[in-house]
C-alpha cells in the first residue's frame, strides 16, 4: 500500500490500530477506505456497491467495539469487503474470489474477525442471538452486533429471530443494525420496504417520539404502559418503530449511515444499553462512486474495470448462456400460454427474468428474499389451475426444500422449477455451489428431474417440464454450454428417455447434464459407449438394462455430489433388477469446494476430460492397451 496515497489506512492492519487514531480522523479514514476499495475491486472484480455503502458504518463499529472479542455478524456477507480490509486482509483483498484467495463472504476459518459465515441472507440475527445467549451462559462480557442489510430484512427468518429475541426473559444483550439501502441485487420489494421508506421523511416525528418517552416515564407503571401503547399506535402511522418495538426491541433511528460523527455518537450510547436494541441507518448502495450510485444493479457485483471509465458493457457471448436460454423460453412460453406465472426470490437479474418482468408484468412475481414463500406461493397458484415457474438458484432452493416436499410434491401440484447455477458455480465459493440438488431432488416422490447436455436440450426440457402435469425440475449450470443452436419451437421430450450418443464397447459412460461433452471426448478416444442420460428421474430403465447386458462396466458422470446423486440412482436400479456390474461413480467430492473458476473446480474434482480419462483407465487399464492394439492393427 502506498503510504502517500493512504497515509492513515496504511497504518491500519487490524482494528486495534484503528482505535489508536483520534475520533476526529475517522471521516478521513473512511474516505481512504472507500478509495482503496474502489481501487482494489476495480482490479479484481467482486461485490462492489454494498461494500461502498457501509464504509462509515464499518469504521465506526471497529473503532467503538472490541472486535473480535465483541462479535460482529455481517448479513448479507457481501457487505464485508471493507470489514476484511480493516481486519488483516488489506493487502490481499485483490485476490477476492480467486483460487486460494480471499473469500467473498465472511468465513470463520479465514479470520477470527469473521464470526459467522453468511453467504445466504437473513441469518445474522439468529446467529447473533445464539452468540449472545452463549456469552451469558459462559459468563463472558461481550457485545454482539448483527448488521443486516442489502435486502436481508425481507426474509422471514429475520423476523423469527426478532420475535424470539424480543420475547426472551432475561432479555439478551443484542444490537441489530438495519442497514436500509432499499436494495438487494434489484430494488427491494414488499410492504416492509414501503414502511421503511417512510422513515427517511419522519425525522421530526422521531424526535417527538423520543421526547414523549421521557415524559411517559417508567414504562412498568400502568398509566405509562397505557400512554405508551397509545403513542406507539399513533406514531406507527408515520414511522417504522412500532413494528420493532412491539417485537420487544428498543428502536433508534433512522440516522444517516454516512455521517461518521452521528454513527459514533449513537453507537457509543447503544453500546452502554442492555437488552435488545435496533439501530436503523439509512445508506446509499455504491456511496462515493457516482456510477455505482447511479446504477446500483449494474454495480452490485463487477468484473475488473477502469474506475475512470466505469464498467464497459461487453458484447454478449457468441453463444447464449443457459440463463439466457431460460429467459427466452420463458417469454416464448408465456406468449403461448396465458396461464404461465413467473416467480423469483429477489433474483430477477441473476435468473434471467428482466425481459419477462417487462413484457408480462402482471404475471411476474418477485417475492423478495423469501424462498420458502416463493415455493408455497407457486403451490397455491397451482391449486387454482395456473402454471407457475419458479426460477431459482440451486443453492437457494435448499432454503425452500420443506416446501418443495410438503407443499408441492406431496400434493402432486403442477409446478416447474427452473434451477440455475446447478453443480459447480465457481468464484462465489461453497455457499453458492449447486452441488446437492440432484441428490435432494431425486429422492422426492413424483418429481421429474432433468439435466440438459446443451442449450437446445435445455429449452426442450423446460417445455417438457412445463407441459408435464406435476412437479418437475430442470437443472442447468452457470454460464454457456457447448454451443448447440437453440431451435425456436416449444417441443417436448419423452419423459424418462435417454439418448445414446455413441455405441462403443467394453464400458458405457452414463453422463448427466453438463458433463456429456467431456464424456463424448473420452468415449471417442477410447472407443466407449456414451449416453446422454437426460433424466435423473425417472431413469431410462430399458436402455440401461440393454447396456448392462452388453457391457462390462458403467461409469456415471455428474456435476453433483456422488453421495445420493444420479449415479446412486443407476446403482439402485441395477440392484433392484438383480444385476451385478462394476460401477465407477464420478462426481463432486465429499467435501467443500472453495472459490475458483468453474473450469478450475471441475478439473480439481477430476470431471474434465483429462480427469475422466485417468479415472476410467485406472479402473479398466486394459482399455488403453486394447485401443493401442486396435490402432496398430
């Protein structure tokens, strides 16, 4: 770090260094931290706007609280880049999201300052409450702070935790900071957002409210309780404090989250208070970088860019991404079927619903960060004869799994799940990996589960799932496929029928989804049979029985954990038929893959063509000799 450019920040390796500065220098430190974050993320890429919005709050928190002894939980975790810079990772922040580099979310084994891993949202209040309860039980005097923002307060789990914390006796010492920037990735939606929006214009009423508290006196006296109840109902028409105070939290705010002196003064007061406290701060996502303030969606996460120019939109890829294939299909099917409804849990951009939201706004439902609600909303729609399509990332569907089983599948309801980011995802790390969906979907009765080998097959599978009268899922990977041209029609595939891509001898490669191209390359080299399985459930029993009688072994290939995955389904089918055949299951390891590119992670797991070839030849070494002999003859 250049001490000329960053005279203060260059002297801050850990928060203890920050606390040596006089308080009046904190605004200047915040300015340096913001400039450094812009410089570093512009070089590396990564989450951008959310971190810029919490610069002042991060400085104030680490200045006033004795972190890491005092526990600080960030939620959603992509707000944490400034926190990482101040907590020992200043000089390595440029490696964020890269293989062997800094994680993009808080990670407990990366730093003692990362008290809880928050890749999914809305878990901070529950975790912080647990920490506060544990501290009390162990007789440890520490503060616990949850910073919840960037849309995380729109999820039901946050309110479950607020409800629990506010009703506990004895009261837990817990500070919840609501970082209200009115954004997640897209604009926040819902009634809570509207209510919080009224707060920024209610500062005068908020001051009157605080004065009224002093006049009312001891809240335990009957008269004071009555007057307090009347006062809260009155002011609840104007400010959001009623909701939180009725849940048992002492509400403070709203205050300007970019005013360092105000933040420090308020936090210093709250630090000395007992019981559950909620501080409401108003911030701007992307604060301090004009382009990020003006386009908060574009600058939520960025690739490398020139700060003087901003993000330059690149020409689209020569071949469409799977997300784009879904986006086009959704609009085409909606035009053909007026009963189609599109649902997303706050992932309009990521899941490819931007065009659909504009062309069919009355059939578009962004439910905020509420995956459980999204799935049961779809179930309710299906009960009344419309056809909902739930567009969701694999990692986020995990949060709605009970609803998928209990509310959709058990009732045999007609819901299509379009599951993006299946399998290896890459730079966002283990929290966002879609490693488990084939395992947790194939065990659910009445589910049809499909995995496309290419872009055109993805479109056909979406139509198949949509036309199927029952629960169905199409699971596709991040990024682009092999480049097969996508046909414009809405044709379907026969349920449960695989595709024999190449008939060879000896060993059959049974490939599911994204691994079909790699399997084809290995099969062509070694003269093996290769099957594009297409359906994880139901499997093509007839084809598998035919191949089992004519081959000496099967290799199953999937971009999913081996445990309970598609390969397990093949083994179960063979066992049920009384067939004993050598099997090699290739898939993701029984462990956590860290952040790296998708290509690096596939190679690390042995799921690229080289890895597959090595594994096959290690199990059947005669294949190489047979191939060389055939070539020589």
